C-alpha cells in the first residue's frame, strides 16, 4: 500500500512528513533560521531566505496540498492574507463574480481595497445559477465561492460554478474553511484555488491565526508562489507547527463535532423559540441533496434565529457553556453574533438582505457532550420565554 492509497484519516498521520529524515523525530522540526548558508557560489541550495522557502512552512504546504488533492500549497500569516494574495492573481480592469454572503473580511477586502485598484465586482446569490450567468461580463476573470456560506449556510453547486467559469475562461476560487478537505475537496470538483482560514478547523484549538491556499495546476502554482514571495505575508514557523499539530486530529474532531451539530440542529428546529435553523445536515435545508452530492458531510457550523435582539441578549446572558466570540472551528463550542462580529463591516441593509438579522446566532459546535449543550440551551431559552411572558403581560 502506498501513501496515496491510505484513507484520509490515515494520511493525516502517515504522510511524507511522518518523521524527520535527519533525526527520525516524529514531529516536524521548527526551523527558525531566516537565512541559509550557501556552500557553492554558483549553485545555491534548496533554501536561501525564509520568506522564499522554509522547511517547517514547506512541510505544512506539502501536507495541505496532498490533503486537498492539489500540486502545491502555500501558507500565509492569516486566512485574509491567503485570500488577498490569491486575489492579486487579478489585474486592474478584471471583474470578479462573488457570493453575496461571503466572509465579512473578504467583503471588506473586495469592496474597499480591490475596488481602489481597479478590480470590479458583482455580488450574487450563488445558489441561483442564472444570477451568476447574468453577472458574468467579458472581463470576468474569477468566480469566488464560499460554501456552505457564512452565516446562513447556503450551499453553492461547486461543479456547476466551475463549469461556468471554464466556459468563460475564468478561474474559480473556493473558500473551504467551513468544511476542510476532511469533508469537501473543491479541486476535485473543478476549482482552481482552494483557500482556508487555517485559524479554524484545520488547527482547531483557537490558538493560532493562519491561512492556506492550494492549487492544482503547475502554471498557476508558479504565479501564486511568485505572489506569496513578492507580497511576503508568509506564515511564521511556530504557527506553521501549531497548524501541523492540529491537522493530525482534524478528522476525529470534525466527525465528533459534526455528529453533535446535527443533534443540536434537530433540537433547535423543534424548539418553539427558534424561528429558523440553518444547517445543511437537516433534510429541510433547501440544498440538502446538493450538499450530500459534493461533500462528505454538512460540517459543524450552524446558525439559528431568535425573535429579535432582546431575545438574543437574554439567551447570551444565561447560556453558560459556549464561548461567546468571533471565530469557529475550535474544540470548544463558539457562539457568535454575526450582526456585531463577522459581518459588522457590512452595512445593515446589506446584512439584512442576506438574512443576517439582529436575532441570528452562529454556533460552531465543539467537542463537549452535546446533551450538556442542549441542557444549557434549554435553561437559557426558559429565561428568554419568561422575559417574553413578562413583556406580554406588561402590554
Ligand atoms: C475566519 C475566516 C476567514 C479569514 O481568516 P483569518 O484567519 O481570520 O484571516 C476567511 N473565510 C472564512 C470562511 C472564515 O471563517
């Protein structure tokens, strides 16, 4: 059996970096050197300066490339650094069609930075293929997908989008942060570049900020390498090591969190105080079948909607187990408030059009016993209900 015959979870541990060839160390050595001695004036060694290449970062880049089924991976100092650097493949005068419920930081980058550099954009609901078709212009060079989307978990048909992009000689980027290659492999579905905030599920312990990009084409790999080295937003070696360590448990973490997420979604769906539950693992989700056809699971992030901001405040004041924070994909359950957190950069009107109301809560399910979370939520919902009864009596 060769490495490529191993299943995904085995490859997380037994890949080309399972041990260090020099010492046998069963953990990738952290190489701090910023520069490397050259033994020959005429031919330099593999490494010269650490922005260009560094063995610790390279190990992470090779492993993520292999896990995503690409030819080359790139590690950046944050997810936004990976995304921004990939956008630099575009030039002034180019146009991008981008999913309307894209990550808030990406929205800000496109609307407030790239726009100044002459890169045009159109936001569309990517679940509507016709809208995407209509948005394509002669200068469209990129279709930008995030699926499932944040925070309303809408699912975009990756195969259909990449097909459309190819017909128009455009590239497709997919932000795969929510599912990771454990559940979804965009390159195999036709995408050109996969992007990650490795801050989330890939590292998994809420202790590092990192970004990754993977491409499947050698020519594109050369262009992206040139940009990584030119722009210089590379990942530091300590952080690269933390991502490498997190990756080893990616599969078990996601599998457990996903199981709990489904249980919570079903509980929330049946609760009278919850107006809406957004989770592609529920059969009631409009793209349930599509999600099953392009991914190995719905992931561990879901959102639900309470009646309004007041209900949300009461819920937040009484719920005990989840961390209330931005971010997702950690071992601990993270509750976040998109209107004030991930989508604070988005104008209110734009936000509400996308279903990101003041009562919307996003939940990234961690490794706690799901029954503890359900009990905790139940007691907090009880407080919300009591408050609403008091208000009604007051009227
Ligand atoms: C967090 C996140 C990003 C940005 O990544 P950083 O590591 O915070 O820079 C991009 N896309 C998605 C979907 C995210 O959740």
